[in-house]
C-alpha cells in the first residue's frame, strides 16, 4: 500500500517540480512574472503577466496587446501579505482526489507553496478609489514594494480616511431604466476585526461586480463618487464581524480544518441614514480554492440577499417621470 502511494505521489509531483523550476527561473529576472488577482481595469482576474516599474508607473503586461498601468503618484496604500496556494491548478486537485489510499493528502502537502500578495490602493485620474491585488513568487513582493516606495509611492492607509475625501468614479450602469434605485458601495469597514488588507479590498471590488450582475439597480457607484447624487440613491455599508484567515494547504491535507471564513453585517441605507435592508452574511472556503475566494462567495451572497429583498418605492425625478 505504501509503495502504491509513493508511486502515485512521485507520478503527480514530477510535473510540479518542473513547473516550480520554471517559476523560479521567471522570478530570477528583473521583471517578476505575477498573477493579477483583481483590480486593474480591463485586465481579467487571475491573468498572468509581467509586473514592472517603468517611467514612474506600475505596469502589468499580460501580452503585447493587453496591458494596464497606474502612476506611482496615484498609489495611496501598499500592503504585503503571504498566501499558500496549490501548484498545478484544477488538474492537480482532480489528480489528488483520485489518488487512492490517502495518497491525495500526501500529494496535497507537497503541491502547495507560499506566495507574496501585494495589495495596492490607488486613485484614478477622476479621484476614483480602487484596490488591486497581485500574487508574486515568495520574496519578490517586498522587493517590489521597496522599489515603489523609493520611487515616491504614498503608503498612507486609506482604511480610516473620511469618505468625503475619496470622490470616486462610476463603475457600471447596464441596469434597465425600470429600476429607479441606484446604489453606492462604501469601502469595507473592518470594525474591530484584524482583517488583512487584501481581503478588505477584495470584498469591496467583488461587491461592485456582483451588484452590477444582478441588474437590480439603475447604476452602481464606487464610494464617494461625485456623480452619485439625487434622492433615489441607496448606500451599502459593509462591516466585518468575524474573519478566520484559513489555509489552503491545511484544507488540502486534513479536509476538516483550514477553512477561510468571513462574516459581515450588510446594511442598505437611504441618503438620510434610514436602514431599508439589514442582514448578516457569511462567505467561506472549506475545501478546494484559494483563500480570497471567500470574498467572492461573500459578495455573491450579499448581492443575492439584496436582490430578494423588498425595496421601498423610490421617488421619480422630473426627468424620469
């Protein structure tokens, strides 16, 4: 039995070793090969590309035709974290699950490695607040952060900055005109919970995406957007109540521990502060998937709960009438 496990582990781990070697080679150059988790406009989530500092700008290049950049001067916050992640993606998860006699747990232990996560909070040319998260080979995150700081990037933590100081731009407005309410998503309030900046930013960005997908609102605005005015505006407040970081490696090896858990209080308010919808929502990752996936699950649950809620009747403007 042990011999069978050993053979299975060697068979599956061989490509891992090769891929890890290639990643190390990519990391050896001056331009890190990274994963864009989320945040840069016009760049798909989880896209792989080169992240570099060029001409006083942080630039992500997916390929010759696709790239995005932000000015170093626009960066207001930089945060470095560490995540453990499975090497080999979905194919590895399937192979591990199919390995008999508990060998999948052995493979799971050796098919994970630690990565740096670099979270950047920045403002666009219209003053819009954004958050971007990148996954880098361990050790590259600190080097890049140091370069950005040396280049002049501001690292003031915007977490507790006044909302009025962050005028932001419109996210999306594909909503049917029959919907008379618009919604503005405030930045996530960590409350008394010591939550990692990457999770706070990911919740915020995912909420914007998921609310737009529901097509329930006429427009979806970022926090502080100057265009977010009028009486038919609801404001979404999200406060973190509980947070368990979790570990993808522990989930893979034990299957009973290492879950990433989020619990937030979500309030939909009118401009004068009246609460029209209030709920407590969870977002978890218990088995397969990266830790940040919990933020996507949470945002989707919040959006679905709001979609099922009865909103009060909005007052139509003269133009809408």
